[in-house]
C-alpha cells in the first residue's frame, strides 16, 4: 500500500532519534569499561518506570501486534485473555517470585537453578532456553516484523527482515540491557499512541464518522461472537481457547512461565535498584497490560468488518494501517517498528546473557575477565541474529496464525518449567533429579498427548501435563536424598511484604479484570 514521503520521514526520524538516544545512554564515565553487571543487568540501577516500560516493550512485539491481531480477526476478544490474565500474573510474580530471585543476586534463570539444584539442571535449561529463543521467539519477531513492513511499504520481505536485524543489533550492541531498557519508555509511548490512533480511526470508520462509541456498539452488534470472552465447544476456536480453562487451567502455566521464569522478561526486574523498585515496575506493567487488547486485538476485530476478505489473518493489523491518513500512518508505522526492534534487542541480549553466564563462563571458560565476557556477549548477540535471519522463512513461512504456533510449541515445555521453579522455590525437599524428570516428562507427556489425544485442546494439555510432571517430581524427590544445601535457598528469610501502594494497585487490577469478564462473559 506504500507510504508517503511524510510517513517515511516520520519513521526515519524515529529510527535516527532512537539510535542517537541509545548511544547516549550507553556511554560510560571516562576510564570505566563495561562489566557484566553493566552490560547484562544495566548496572542493577534501573528505575521502576524503565522496568515497567521495558517489560511491555519486550513483550509487545511483532508476534503480539501482528499475531494477536490476526487471532483477534479469527477468534475475537477471547484472545485478550492472554493479556488480561497476564496482569494478575505480574502481580503474583512481583509479590512472591521477585523477592526470591533478587535475594540471590542472579543474572539468569538457569543460574538460580544451579544454586537451588545442581549444574545439570542449569545446563539443560540453559540449552533449552537458547533453542526456544533463537528458533522460535527471535525468528517469529523477525518474520512477522518483516511481514508487516512488506505489507505496509511494499519492500521485499527478506530485505525487511535483514534491515530489522541490522538496526536492532546496531542500536543495542554497545550498551546492552541499559540501552534497551532506557529507550523502551519511548517505544511504549509510541506503541500506545499508535495503537490508540488505529483503534480510534477504525471504530470511527465503522460508525461512518459518528464517533468511537457508536463504532464500538456497531461492531459488537454486527459480530457479537467476536466479543465472547469464554468460548464454548461449538466455537471453531475452542481448541485454542478452551472455555473456562483460560481462567482456571493451562493459561496459568503459560503466564507463570512467561512472566515469572522467562529470562527474556524477568531480566529487567533483576536489574532493578531494589525489590521495591522492581515491584513498582511490575505493577506499572500490569496496568499497561490491561490496555493492550485495545491496541492489538481491537484492530484485528475491526478488520472483520472493514477488510473481511484478507489473504491471511496475520495481515489484519498492517492492512488496517492502509486506512490511515498521511502522517498518521507514519506515526503508527514508527510505533510498529518500535515494538519490533525493542523485542529483537531484548531477545538477543537475553540470549547473550544466558550463553555467556551459563555456558561460556560456567562450562567452557572459567575465566572471570569481565571485558572478555562482554565481548563474548556481543558476539553471541550478532550470531543469534544471523541464525534467526537464516531460519525464519523455513520455520514460519507456512503458518497463517504465528501467535498460536508459538503458544502451541512452547506449551510442550511450559509445564515442566513451572514445576521446576515452583518446587525449587517453595519446597525445600525437592531434588535435582526431581527437577530433571519434570523437564524431560514435560516434553514426553506433551508429545504423547498430542499424538494419542489430538482432540484435547492444547491449553488443557498444558494443565494436565503440569499435574503429571508435578506428581513425578514429588515422587522422584522423595525417593532420593534430601538436598544438603536446601536451607541456603529456602524462603524463610525472604520478605514477601509489599507496600500499601503495591497492594492498592493490585486490588485495582483485580477489580478491573472482574468487571471486564463480567461484562463479556
């Protein structure tokens, strides 16, 4: 559909400004060279607003904007459960998980597993996350981002993909997490503004100029099925979002794994000035999550009315951008670019952190030369991006709804991840062997159910596999010798108390969600 010169100018201004700001915040005092704490954890000095904004910027990427809008086109507002249930999950993570991780002073999630269990668990999970991040998440962000750019500008998809990778690497490579996190507030502001603009214009077009409230009422009247939050078995999308399971079943496992134990996400909170500062950032992110369905799902639903004959659902959001006026389209396109490059930079930084701290430093080279480790981290970032560019099309080119592909694939391993961390944090008797059988059992049970019980919705499968892995981990742990160092990593010395402001904000999130689900049950 093309961009005007004004639109292109707006997008170029954003790119140049972002690069310049990233380089500015990456600078160091004279005579100081970046160490691992600077590069991987931003010197453990991130303020709450940077943590909250960076959590959302890392999360809301091409796979969310493009993929979730595509799912909104197909199944409607029900897909928003991923966003709204995540808001409550963030509150849980802030209150019960973060204090444990921050007390240990860790860089990575596998590092915590080493302290709590042993090096075998650390190594297995480090390689697992590297594989997922490079071959699922990073490739998805690149591929869907390139799809969006191709749809909006007409630029060749592979050219778009390569350009995204180079730009994301260039702006984040020097400063590491600090460059990413401190520029993410710009990304989030753009994301919110762009999403609100496209939602406003879409609803006003549906209302034929009579305003967004009329447009929203018209949308709910014309396609009421797209506003069912809880799907019944007659709905074609029931296999993806199986009824009440989104509230009490497998979605909890998906969200706890993603927001609580995922290096790509939790790394921002590990870089906080303090536990209280991290919790402020977490609750800020929870409120932003409540807003996300308006920004990413509603445009996909509006496309059902405005552009009903789309080639593929994942073209819903970029096709909606074609309806925007000159200048505004450039702002929304810049917002889309912001989401993509922020997530790319965040993902490569997390990949480099895990490889450097859990594999290179722990297994391959015991040297603790800080500058050498930073160099390794930068090299790994570039290498991961190149690999993802090469494999993106072969892995994702055949999927119409990439968001559901990602959820389905990660769902094979999510139950085991949640079991490992939950027993590790809250059951001192858990052993390393118990953790390992949970990790292996998650893949085995998931594959078996997928083959033998294909009609079982994947979210129900996630919940069932979680229970099986939990039982298996408990049995194996009880059969073995109690860990000798369990007292060092118990929660008895961890304070789970939170401030009044955190508690009040958490209550507000719960009440808002209760109202939303009551209105659209």
